[in-house]
């Protein structure tokens, strides 16, 4: 069992038993490790102790992050969304395919793709000369399904497998400190509305959350929350465009293409890292 699989098992257990406030020994047993090794694994993965991470998983903590997100979007609204702007801490430059490129469906484009490990399990990364065009998570023993999804998005592109290159790209994506890092580029296919939603979402910083309605009010109208949700479901670069930072206004995390457990892990991981940085 890999690190994320052990952590995911613990998160699922905490979802069901958080009111019991399980101790370190209990959580280590769920992970199939000794308390000592589990504590080391968890600190290396989340940057905080299991006890602190449990706090980041609570509904009260999520709601506090949601309130913080309101000010984040107010700033975005004041700045306008006619250009990519500052984007988020990963310094992602989002470039959208032109209508002609969308119609070509990838013809004449080479995509280097491969599988890599991430803090949230195995992932598939696809990259063109113009930027990262695909990022998804792979569960179980069906990596061919993930590749089929990439082919469906870019049916006429030439796919070239390189797991080493994917691992290097993944190591740059899944970091919370980007000091001295060259900005990442994303190259996406999407409608004008989808791209507008994705660019607005890039303004939501790690450790902050927004509701579907809040995001919709920035893009067009608070009544368009359902349309915003549909645009998020079409996100071709999971985590890079941080749709995991959008939750229901009640504080419930809601659905996620990579699974609800993974979404909760991402939210808590970012919040825990931010809290650890504040303490330092």
C-alpha cells in the first residue's frame, strides 16, 4: 500500500469516526503501521501531526476557510478578469486553444505523457510544447482508462510516453512553496465561459475556499452556480486549476472528479501546510 492510499484510508475512517476523536494508535492501526512509523509518514505527507490534520478536516475549519474566500474573490472582481492577472501561488499561466485549434482537435500537436506519483496518488500528466494540457488521477489498476480520456480530449494529437518527464513535471506541480520556480504553463481546450471560470478559480489561493455561488458571482451571476459547476467538471488539469477549492456554501465539500476523499485530502493538506507556515 502506497503512502496516499494509507492516508486516504485514514481520512475515510475519520469521516466516519471523527466524533470519537481517535488517537494515534487507532489511526496507525487503520493505516497498517506502527504508531511511530505512521506519525513519521503523516508528518512527511501533510507537514503536521495527525491531530492537527484532523482539525483541518472539521466542518468548522472548512467554513472558516470559506469565509476567507469571500475577500479573495472580491479582490479578483475589483481587478477584473480580462487578463490572467497574478493567478495563484503556483504561478500558472493559462493559455486557451483558439477556435481553429479546437476544431483541429490536436492535429499537428505532440503530447508527451506519463504516469507519476503525487501526494494524492498516481497521476497522469500530459504536456505539449505550449504547456500542461492534461492532469488526472489514476485509481485502481486501469491506467488505460486515463490514457483513453487524454486521447478523447486530443484525438488527433501524437502521444509520446515518457514517465520520467511526467515525474519531473509532477514534482513542480505538487509543491506549496514556489520560491525561485519557473512559472508553470497550462494549455487547455474549452469554451469562452469555461476558460473564464478556470481563470477566476486560479485567483483562489492555497488555503482558501469559495462556494459555487461566490465563484459564479465573479464570472457572471450568482444564479449561474450550476453552469459554473459544469465548467469545473470539465477541468482538464485537475489540481493545477484548483477546482478542489470550490465547495458548497454549507461547508460540504461536494463531488470531485478524483473522488471526495481526495478532495478532502487536498483541502486539508493545503490548509495544514499554511497553518504550519504561519507557526514558523
